């Protein structure tokens, strides 16, 4: 029996998956492929093969490959947004958001590749996590916190750049500054403390 026949037989023997299960498999495969490829220009067949589904499901469930790529990025983005919305305030909530972003290294890598390749040149779209973080800063200023000397948009840009940069290049950065022998938890805690000081610059002392 040919390998392709064996794959087809295995697919027929496998329990039928629901629409939700197939959709999630496609999103998972897309996120993984976006993160690891030199180019973000994936084909529908490559994504479907990684998800072990028929390529027709990409268009049936998402309409296009572009929409599927968008869904993969938005899913990870929404997980970070959920942590932002749970924050007690933008300073105390810093550790939770920082660690949530580190858990989404696939998202960060996918965004970097998509941006460099021009595959998703309309990024960001919808309600990205960086926009949700800015909303939290602005809501605290409107709630009575005294405004500091720095534009909250610049503060959020700095925080986001540092967090995404570390998520993407953490090992390289740590080797460069001599922190590669330090425990992950210690380095990350120290970085969070610095980022919290940056966040406080939004508000006057």
C-alpha cells in the first residue's frame, strides 16, 4: 500500500471531528507554521496538511487563508487582552501581562514574520492587545490619576516594545548582557520591576 493510501485510510478510521475541532486544528497549525517559517507565505495545502484536514476546510470555515492567519493571531491576542482586562491597575497588573505575552511567543514570532514579509500589511487590526493596554492607562487617568510628564501612548509603546522584544529575542539579549546564567524567574521579575517603573511615568508622583 502506498503511503498516501495509508494516510487516507487512517483519516477514514479516525473519529469524525466537529467544526470547532477542525477550526482549532487549522488555527493551531497556522500559528505554528507562521512562527517557524523563514517566510510567512504559507499555502493552504501546507496548513491543511499540518492540521491533518482536507484543504477545502480552510475556505469552508474561514473564507480565505488570510482570514485563517488573522484568526490565529487574534486568538493569541485575545488571551493577552483577557489578562489586561483582569488587571487591578496598570502598574500592579504588569507581571500578569508580561508573563501572558511571554506565553504567546508564537504570536510574537508570527507578527514579526508577517510584518517583515508584508503578508499582513494591515496589522494591527481589530482591537489588538496594545490598544487594550492603552485603554487601561487612559481609563485610570480619566478616573482621577494625575497625569505625568509622558504621553501614555509613548509609555505603552515602550512597554510593548520591551515585552515583545524579550519574547522574541530573550536568549540572545540575555547572552549579550551576561544574564544567560541567571534563572529565568529572576531575570523576568527584575524586568517586570523596571517595566513597572516605566508605567509609573504616566502618572505624576
